[in-house]
C-alpha cells in the first residue's frame, strides 16, 4: 500500500516563505510523478504543481515564479518551496502520487493522496 505523508505547514505572515515536504512509501518512488494540490475554505481543490519522474515541472499560473516543486528520489520525498506567500494562498495543501511517470494537473491522474497540511498566511 502506498502511503503519502505531508509535513511543513503552519501559520506565517504575508511575504514569508515555507517549505512543504511529502514522503511517499510503498513503491519505487523514482518511477512516478508527484503533485501538489490545495483546497481553500469553501472552494474546490485546485492544482498547484507537478513534477514528473525525471524532474520536469509544471505550475498553476497563480503560483509561477513563487513556488518551486522538487524531488529527492533517494529520500522518496517531494518538496514545495513557497516564497512571497499571500493571504489567498491559505489552504490545506495535499500531496499526491501519480499513477504513472508523467505529471498532470488533473487530480484524477493521481492514485494516492496524503491527509493534507494546513497553510495559513496572515495579512
């Protein structure tokens, strides 16, 4: 069984930085894409970023230039570095493990999800 566990959320001020981590276990991590999604209160879950099995990345327009997704295959961990945070980024951030090697912006392309980590940005 694949397990996905996020960490690193918290309460920060606007303009601060935060790094989320996501550890995956239960299969060969390096063969699969990983993604980050978020869900703000009262809103639908939305795509944030994805990284494929060889490190190619894709971002939502709303976070381009502020967020960076990366992976460490030796640690079976994916990261989301978030800079210049804004209050509208307040959400529960979810990590997801893809069903294949290529990254996607659709949540349906991911097979395993973490429980989420809360990020709150105060203005």
